[in-house]
C-alpha cells in the first residue's frame, strides 16, 4: 500500500486541530502534484468521476434530465433542478444559461433513454468539466442514485501537473475522511501512465489551514 490508512488518519487529525477556532466548517482537500507526465498529450489529462466510500457531508446541488414517471418521482424528492426533454434542448441553445447551470450544479443525472440527446446537446458544456451525467436505468432507485451522487467527486488534470479535490469536511469522522483520501489516491494512481512514479508529492489541507504532507511509501 502506497498510502497507509493510519498515516492518513494522523495527518487528518492534525488538520482538524488546525481547523479549530474558526466559525465555519472547513472543507478538507487533497492535493496531488504530478511529475514526468506530458500534458500536451490528451490521454494524459485525467478526467473522470469517482464514487468515494463516504459522503462529503456538504450540500450538493443535483440536476436531473428526466421525463414521465422519473420526472414525477424527482419532483417528490425535491431534486434541485429537473429538466424535461424540451427544457434541456431549449436551455442547451442558450450558451450563457447552459454554462451557468454546468458550473453551479455539482452532479448531473439523466434518464438512460435521454443520454444520446444529452450527449449531443450538453456534452460540450459538461464534458470539459468532468460532469457528464450518470445514466439512471428504469430499474434503478432514484433515491439510491442521489445518495451515490453525494459521494461522487470529479477528478481532472488540466494544463498543470496538479490534481486538487475535496475529500471531506471538518465535521466528518476522521477515519471516513482518511478512507476517502485513500480511495482517491488509489484511483489516481490507477489512471496515471506510470502509476505511483508519476506522483511527486501529496498534501492535505483545510480551507484555512497550512498544507500537511503525506508520506509516500514507494
């Protein structure tokens, strides 16, 4: 194991101590510095979504593309934004509004039958942000899909050899945060061309704390 759970727990404990005394709940972020990776090659720009073991314990805004029965179920569940077939097509034509929605909503879900249409109309907005919708088959429980979405994070490398993502909040259980960190690191290592060799350093930090370095066992 490249990153031992107990080592991560110790660092998270230090961050939590540094978070004390502030009048708001701080987010905890993972920062991974990469090396020896050519980002001019598109295949080296990692983009994807990861379902973490534990929910991030923060409000997440969900947008759903749906029709018929799924649309009605979503209304009962008070999902933040629900767009039917006509609405999603119309809004996709309004670049300013589509970009705003793509930015302001954390997770996108879509009725499976709408995915081809969503890909054609919304792919240009959601794809670059790593937010392409998760398809919802007719047999999948919508409540369960939303709960899974709350554990989902977007991971991507742009033009800098750096990955930064939220892995928890100050109010979460320390072990749960550490499990999220470990899961994210394992996912990243699996996506890198040379695995752990492509990682220069790893840090954890709170919103207003110093960065704490994680030990890499090579």
